[in-house]
C-alpha cells in the first residue's frame, strides 16, 4: 500500500506542479467564456452593409410602404423597371423587387421577382419573404373584408401547467424540465471529455515510460498492478483537482458576467411563476431559472455524478493503460487498438443527447443501466427524477464491470509493459489474459 501511495503521489505531483497545468486549469474557463461570446457574435452577425432595395408595386398591395428588416431598406422610386435595373447595375440599389398582381385572392402562393447581379443571401431572402408576406396578408384581409382584430385573436399561445397526481404538494415546472435537460447535457459532456482526455493522458504516459525503459526499473520494486493503479489514480486526482478549481472559477466568472450585463440578483425574489413573465423578458426568465436551480436535488445529483465519473474513469482509464502498455511508441498501432474502446464512448455520447430530450424512453433507461454506457448516459437523466431501482441496478452493474475491466486490464498490463519489438493484435491480447504469473 505504501508503494502504491508513492506512485500515486509521483503521478499527481509531476503533473500538478507543471506550469502548463496551472495555466490550463485557470485559463480554460476563461477560454470557454470567450468562445461562447464569439459564437454569440458570429450567430448574430448580419453583415457589414445593409441592402437598399427598390420596390415596384403597380398593384398597390404594399400601399407604398414596407417594414425594413434585417438590414434591408425598401424604397418606392417613381421610375420605369428598366431604369431601376440600370441603377441596380450601377450600384444605386442592391436589387429591384417586383410585386406582380395576385391572380387569385384565395391562393396561398405568390411569386415575386428580384432583379440583381448579386446572389441573394439566405437571411435577406427570408427577410424579404417575411416583410412582403405580412403586407400581402394585410392586403388580403382588407380585400376579403376581414376584421384584423378577429384574425389576431385567433392566434393563441398555449402554456402547459404540469401538475402531479400522486403527490399534490410536489411542484412541477416546464422550466425545470429545460433546466434539467441543460444540466444533463453538461454532465454528459463532462463525462465524455473526462474519459477521453484523461484516458488518453494515461495511455501516452504509459507509452512514454515503456519507450524510455523507465518502467523496467520501477517493475523491479513494485508489482505491475500497483504501477497501473497508481498511474490511474494519480491522473484521476489531477482531473478532480481541475474540476474543483473550475467549480470555484466558473461561478466567479458568471458573477462578473452578471455585473457586466447589469443583471440584478435582487430581482429574483420578485419572480415566482412563469405565468406572469413575458417571453421577451429575459431577465425575469433568468431569475426564475435561478430559483428552479435552487430547488433541484443537488444533494443526490452531485454525489451520484461523482460516483459515475470515478467509475467511468476507472473503467476506461484501465483499458487505455492496457493499450498503452501493449503498443509502446507505435502511434498507428495504438489508434487501431483504441478504436474498440472509443466506439462505446461515442455511442453513449449520442444516446446521451437523445436521453436529454426523452429521459424516460426505453433507449435512455436501458442505456443508463448498461455498464459501458451508464457513466455518460445516467448523469444526463439524474435531474429528471430517475426511479431508485434504475439507479441501484445501474450502480451495482457498473461497480461489477469496473472490477472486471480493471482485472482484465491488469492481466494485459503485466505482460505488455515488458514486451518489446512485437506487433500486438487483439488475438495476442487475448492470449496474455491466460499467461501465468
């Protein structure tokens, strides 16, 4: 046990004391913040210059006016079509929009012409359709002598008020469902990235020590199983350290963002229900969301998430360590052997995205119980009141599977760590399992 602790300490301190670890741990949350800011800027970017479009409407459907939209400006010049086309070619206008008369007032389709030498962007095309469509709709209502107020009253916004059957005191909320989906997705992403990043870190570390012949010296004083577990636990401790730091840094960054954008936490106390919130009142929606976050059973979700993270990490990290011990410095060979390990992780990731939308579907339930998928799928369901029997069955099967794969990997590790100059196949790995100590 003392030797195992020495190995864990060495693996942990050799990574934590590096300047690259400190910089990565502190700058990663900031990098994600900058990334999302840039994504938001890009998604809302509408171009450097607006378009000035000349409109020809001899029918009078648009009544000489149309609402500007999406950096589009509509003008109604008194000039022939050929003259307007020439002005569009010279750059006075971006294009010429021609509105032909309606052939049938009852028709649900109407084709308009747009003249320009430049390709019309998708955003501009959608904006033109919406702007012209709203005016044509008004024209039809006037022509058919329909009351605009009556037509507007036909549009009804439906809200769902979830209510429990068995426990009347239990509070349900549609917003809580959305928040639960977000929490599940974040947990699934953390599990997915943790398994790959730290699993690959262990594999590269084992490969480097085997290539540099350092492991031959270490094997003389410790057992291969102790060496493998010390490396896995030490690197896992590095990962937990990063997560703990991020749990402190990310809320601090969130508070700074709230201060920058002027969000007042005091307003949260005045928001109690979504019924009084307008969909455009984002500040009120955020306040209510923060209240719902406080009602989530974190005392259950966080310990279970930690358990699934540790079990999933031990399961896949042991397999990555076994592959690293078998291949040495052959990167191409390691990629072929890590493929069978990566496939279950990728499948679990895609099932996780489905389970967030439908957490109680048959696919989500059985995938969260299957040990190779449960470390990624089950955390994505924890915010949706998963039945206890599913959690217990999933945990028991996962613990048994972790024990089996750690044992399996140790059998491969003890042989592969001292094997040089031989190309390893899956068949060869199978033979190593039955070698005697």
